């Protein structure tokens, strides 16, 4: 069974940093692209970032470019999102999602809440 | 890059059919057959319902179907059931310079 489990969320002050992790199991992690998608409280889904299967290619939404860094450790079946210079508008539940390299998200984690507030 | 346009809400009675539209541009919905649909119940993670415009993943009821015409994709749910009440989001790959994937704003489906 495919499982994605996010961790690392919490309360952080504006300008602070946080590192999210997503532990994958039940599939060959190194064969899949992975994404981060976020959802502000009461709002819709917003794509944040993508990394290809071997980590050699990444992409970001303009809203986080230069502040967030996606990475992966295929030996540990783990996806990361390093978030720096956090803003109030980054407050959201962050989901990791699997991509079969056919441009859709076929499995999602349960999400981890990031709250940016003083 | 704006989100894809979906109606904020739709409703229907049990047994009826409803359709949710998702309007984009030639840079996303109209340019690629990479439209997908997700169901999200309150407090839960999204679930893939339709991929590549009209394909259903294993385990998804055949009451759910997808289609596309030009820059507008549609999700149709037939034989509405109480458990279909949820938020639904469309998504598309995009050639925008500002992001690679775009979601719709979401549609709240109410089963009356």
C-alpha cells in the first residue's frame, strides 16, 4: 500500500525557517516525481514545487521561488521542503503528492500544518 | 497565472447527475490532455478521481466521468449519492512561466 507521511509542520515567526519531510513507503520511491501542494485554511489547492525522480530537476511556483527548496533522499525514501523567509501567506496545510510522470497526483499524504505568525 | 475557473458550488438530489466545469486557457486545459480531478472531504487529503481528462483510476466508481472541449473540462457525477458530497478540484499541467501545474478554485458539491 502506498503511504506518504508528512512531518515537520508547526508555528514559526515571519522570516523564520522550517523543513518539511515526507516519508514514502509501499512503492519504489526513486521511480516517481514528487510534489508539494499547499492549502491555506478554507481555501483551495495550490501547487508549490516539483522534483523529478533522481532529483536533478526541480521547479517552483513563483510565489515561493528563491525561498523554498525541494529535495529528496532516494536512499531514505524521503522528500523534503526547506522553507526560508516565511511569510504569513505561507500559512497552509502542506501535502506531498506522488506523480507517475504523467502529470497527475495519484497519491497524497495526510498533510502537515504550517502556521506563520508572530 | 490565475487558477482554473470552477463554479463555487453545485447541488443535486440523490440519484441525479451533476456536472462541474473547469475553464482554463490554451496554455493549460486547452493545450494538454493532462486534466485531472480530485475529491476532498473535510479535513481529509485530496483523492484522485479522473486523470488525463477522462480516465478513472482503479477503485473509482464509474459514476464519475470526465471530458474536455476546447479550454473547458468537465466532471460529471451520475446517480448522486450522499457520500459524493465534498469539494472537487480540477488541475492541469501548464506551460505558464510562473508554475507548472495549476488547480481550479474548487467546487463544493452539496447532495440535497
